[in-house]
C-alpha cells in the first residue's frame, strides 16, 4: 500500500480512479476545488481536501501526507473556453501543474501520472490513427497548455528522478460524466434525449472522434500504478466514429427513433481525432479496449 495524491478526484474520471485506488488497498488523498467535481463523487474512505492547486496550502498537504504517487487529473477541459479565456486556462492547466511539480520537488515522489489530451495536443496535421511520435500541432490554448505541461513534467522528472507517465486520452465517456459542460458529447446527448429534449448536431456531423470508455482509462491507470513507465501513452480505441454515427448508436441504445437536427458549426474544432494506442496495449499484454456499442450499454443504465 502507498499514499496516492489524486487531483480532480471529485470529478468524472478522477472519482473512478479514486474507487480503483482504494480497491487496490492504497491510501487516497483527493485534492479538488469542486469547480467541476461533486462532493458525492468522493469515496468516504478517501481523505478529501477542498483546495485549488494554486493555493499555498498545497505544500501542507504534501508535508502531512507524503504521497509516493501523484495522479494529476484536475483540469479545465473546455477547448472553447480556453480560446475565450486563455489566461484562465493557462493558470489552471499549466500553472496549476507547475505548482504541483514544485511540491513534488520539495517533497519527492516516486511516480507522476498526468492526464493529457490525445486530440488537442496533436491537432489535425497528423496521421490517423495518431501514434505518440507524431509531431504535436495543437490548435487551441487548451492543447498548447497540455503540451507545455507535458514538457515541464518531463523536465522535472529528469531533474528530480520520478517516473513521468503522460497519458493522452481520447474522448472519454461513461458514468458520472457531467452533461452540463462542453467536453462530454455522450453525456450531453444522453441527458437531453432521456429528458425528452432534442439535442443539436453542430455542423454536418462528419467530425470524427475516438470514444474510450472510462473503465479502460481506469484499467490503464491501474496497470501503470502497478508497473510505472514513462510516457507518453495514447489511451483510445483506434476506432473512428463520426458524430452522426455516435448519435445513431445512442438512439439505438435507447431504443429511440428521433430525427436529430443540425445547427451551425462551431469554429476551431478539429475535424478528426483518432489515437493509435498500441504502445500501451502491447505493454499491457494486448489490452482489448471497449467497443462503443458495449461501452454505451454499460453507460446508459448508470444514468437512470
């Protein structure tokens, strides 16, 4: 058993990781400012500290609990907000990470896991499915800050000797995802359809994404917690799914036959983002990522 400091542990992905870490027998310290997370997502067995990463009190958390592993999943995840308020995104995603790393420097850790972005970091001018050695061309401040945070983590790791597991996630979906934001189309569409409200597809629906179930994210984190290794590692299915195809799959899963209207496109979004996750899959002995149909079937009952 070791002590794990988990940022963003009251959120969608973070709360699933907290459950996994506790089930593995670890002591879990959750740091979350609840700007997006929910108190009810925090397992009662975890130590919860309501705190922003830029708070001076973060030093005291490290001093008191002495984590061996830091799992950094707190973030501002709205790409469009990053363009509307780049200073806020930079403060949260880059300076917040830097503040965390400074604590790791003064209170040495063994392992640092970072939730990066497989779509926003790479941009459009890359092969598909995209391997980790593709040259990043981020199109948003969000992507730029995730890329910069990766480089700062690698620099600190080289200087201070911890293992940097950089995880570039595809479009994650599953239970507990917030349907009231901009980063979870599955949650947003499910919420509206089940409430009898008709969602709108922005643009022609041909934009392509790689949808990965949160259980697969948990499995990768569990593996790397047991077998630490430096990234980057893509975490996705490698399957290309257009928005139109996703909506059809959602309607089929719900047993609905509803016409979904199209609205104006939203500028600045990537046309395609699909990840080659063979590096982490091979390391895990050939991990089978969850197909979309199966993942939706596992997700929908949980939203009852």
